[in-house]
C-alpha cells in the first residue's frame, strides 16, 4: 500500500510528504493525534483544525503535511480522502470525549481502525526538533568500534554547544536531524532531533561521492586503475563509441573526479524539483550516460567547474569495469566490512549498471570521517592509501571564492583561535555532511532535510559555533 511504502528509505521526501487542505471544515478547533497501525509500522497522524483550515500531518519522524483531495465535516462525521495514496478516512466526532473514532481504508481496500484523541501540540514530538529541555549527556558507548567520551575530556567547552543545541531546537537552524562531534578519536556529542535516532539509515545523497573517491584510491593502489590520467575512453568500454569520439576522447578520470569534464551542466542554480535543473532533465532519460556523453563538450584552456551528480555514477561504472566487481560487493568488501558497518542501504544498479547514492547511519558516517582524519587507517589497517587521502582532499579547482574541490571532496577554510584551518567535507543534498578538520583533530557529522543546492547553507555557521567551543 502506498502510504506504508512512503516511509521507506529513498522514496524521496517520502517520510515527510505531504500538503494541506483549507475547505472551511467545522470540526471543533484543536489538535488531535491518531495511531495508524500497519503490520510492520505505526504512523502517528496529527490533525490541526481551526475555523479556517484543516491540516493532516505524518508526525512519525519529522512532520510534513498530507495533500487532501476532499475534506468535509457534517453532523459530527469527518471524511477526508488522499487521492495520491488511494486512501480515505471516515470518522465520527464525539462532543463529550472530543475523540474521533473511525477507520482508514487503504488502497488495497483493507480497513484499519484509526481513532484520534485531543493532545497539546507543544508536547508532540515530530512537530518540533525537541520537546524536552536540552541537557548535555556524553554519548553512550556501544560495541561499534567508536570510542565515546565527555566534551571536557577532549578540551571542548560545553556552554557554546549548549547554545548551539538551543538554536537547533528553537528553529534557528532548520531541518537538522542529527549532529555528532568527535575529537581525538572520541565521540563527545551525539544528538538527534524530531524522533530520529542512532539506528536510522540516511540516504547520504551526494556525500556518497566522497566514498566513491575512496574506492577510486583503493583501485589505483591495487593497480586496477593506472592513474587519474586514464581516459574515459579507455575506462568505459560499454560506451566506447561515445566516450572515444572526437569531443570526449580526451576526458580523463581526473576531470571526472573534479567536475571539470567540459560537459555543460547546471545542477546548482535551480532546485532538483525544477525542470531546468540538468539532473532533473537527465532523470527522464532511459540511459543517462548516453544523454550525458551526447551533450556538446566545451574545451577550455583552464578547467571549468560544473557540479554533476552523474559523474560519480559514471565513476562507479569505471570502477565496475576496472575491479571486475559489482559496485555493491566492492563497497562492502573494501570499506563497509573493514569499518564494521553492518547496517546500510545500497540500491540496485541503475540501467547503466552502476549504483548511485547509498544509505548510512550517522555513527557510520562518522567512521568514514575518522578514517580520513587518520589518513586512511582503521584499527591498524591501511584501507585507503595515505597519499590518496591527501591528494583527493587537496583542492584542484575553486568553484567559488570560499570553496575548493578535490576528487569528490569539497574543501573550505575556517577561522579557529585567530588562525586559519583547512577542512574537507563530504556533502549531500538535504544537509548530509561529514566534515573533517585535521589540524583541530575534529570530525563533525550532520544529517537532515534542509533541501537546497548550496553546500555552505547553515553548515558554515554551525561549524563555526562548534569551533568556538574547541580549545587547543
């Protein structure tokens, strides 16, 4: 049934889906909560009714509004229909108990009991980042290979981070689901918001690119790829005709990794739901590689940055050819298993035979940051060559005055204690970040649903607040 599956990982916006209806209902004004129990999940449905508006939300995790096709209230009977989900609700309002009793009929015509009872909206988690007062507690130590400790033990002042948490809970920084801070190999702060927790697997979106960069370094160390100067023509035999034609035959893996292939692409001016976004246009193509390589390439004496999410899928296709491994097996055997990452999501290959974005828990995102702060070492094992870690996180091109770009890694400088410190970070749409600041021995991880195409949005201010708390 569609509502049930809307809460699955990677149906984009699905957890928080939803619009509103304003049809002047006469249901008495108030806030109501109902528990819709499916066999494998219970949805927390929230109703807010005023004299002029009726809003229905899924408050299971981070609340969002349902778009209602029909809504009416007559003779104490409530009815609404969600055409997108082929579902409807019929209920009766009891003016004595102020409860609504009824049933939800799903798209397969199965009926589920769904009763709503009055609540105080301020106490409903899912509508707000957090309903309780923030009190710092050191992260819990679990058997996942990550050490935990207190802020003070790692020379981090608590007061500035208390203020940061207050800003998140009060909405100064929006749509943040988690923030983790590690220093000197210890996780010292781990906070979740809206009902998300440490077990939730996030689509890390384009932060996946930085993991593909790591796999590229491993493949070069194994001599499966000779160097980043190899051409796409030599590396992608399945698309040889297009990859080796006059306009594309000189494209190198380095250009692919640095977003400087010369193929025109605009993925950052417009949001991903905008029809003018190049990624949105390509999404409608049966074979996106054919579409990409058929675009007229512009040759330039100096590299021109054009952020392109297809580059990392294309790099996965190169890796699949070079390693003779399916992307899922390569990723699992060479990174996830050695890092002790047991819970993740790796989708099925695209029609072009390569995987796209993956899903990780925040603590496992942190492991990747700690791996890089130790120059590719984890538990005394060199998973990624140290030279590749350094090379891939060194800026090769500067998209803006403040941002650099290496091999699928963003770079940026911050101010810390009156001096400049360099950082590199993985960034994914919606606010998925793995930020590494080696000189401070600091890793910051964030997840969220702060949709936008600016990698610095919110992140810079938050990291600056974190740095203000870190002592030498």
